[in-house]
C-alpha cells in the first residue's frame, strides 16, 4: 500500500510540474505573439531616392538622372512595410533635377524645353497605392493630368525596398513636351541612322528605407 501511495504522489507531482511548464510555455508564446503584434513599420522620410532613365536616338540610348529633393507629405505606420507605405503622398520639385552633365547645359534645357512647356510643373506629385497581394503602384500628377504607374517591388537589405516602373508620357498628354526637348537637342538625339528621336517612355525607380517601431 505504501508503494502504491508513493507512486500516486509521484504521479501527482509530475503532473503538476508538467502543467506549470506548459503554462509557462503558453505564457511565453503569448508574450512573443503580443510583441510581434505591436511591432510597426514606418518610412524613414529622408531615405527616399528617386531616379529615372530617359532614352534618345532610335538605338534607345539611356540618359540617367535623379531628383535631389523629395518631399514626403503624408505617412503612417503599418504592421507590414506595404501597409505603412500605402497612401504615402509626395511631391518632387522639378528644379531639383540632376543628370550629372559635365557641360552643365542638359539640366537647364530639360527644365526649359521639357518641363517648361507643361502646365503646373513646378512639382511632380503623387500617392503610393497598395492593392491585394501587395501589388503596388503610384498615381502621378504631371502636366495637369493624373495617371497610374504599376510598380515592381524588390527587397534591398533588411528594411530597404526598391520600386521600378515605366512612365509613358502620352498618358500625361506630354508628347508636345517630348517633341519640344527633341527639337532643342536635335543634334544630340540624332543616331547613326541620321534620325533625331526622343522616346516618350521613361523608366522610373525609387529606393526607400523603413524602420521598425515597437509600441
């Protein structure tokens, strides 16, 4: 009888210890889950970089450039990076154009003969949009028109994100601006075939950095 009583007591103690350990694991899991649920992402505003590639000649030679100033006018936090970026608005002063031209003549020509012939082109403005399955795009306002650019998304490092798309200028009624800059740069945009051409297609690219915030 003593052996049976001892066995029962041992079993009771083991059961109680096991239940306590299980509760600790559950409580630990709850703490981890709570920490994960309170983690938020937000955009590091001054990390945003915007660049573009335009094309000249029938051979489609690239001409790269960037804007050195981007104003982020609306941001929010989100449980994911895409949620944090959704709805972010921005504007870009066209005067911050920089194409790294050694002659110093290209940027003034672009400002005068391309942006200068458009309506309301002091700023390029837009809003970042995210739809289902984290598909993203930007609504861009230029020349008094707003049109959408679908974007491809890539991760860059732990919290960096890169976005790329193609801007077809006819969607902003800007073909007259394309013709204007082509005329101003006729000789420089003439290829081996003797044809002067400026493409209405412009590749756009943006790099952003997000940070994690624990609330």
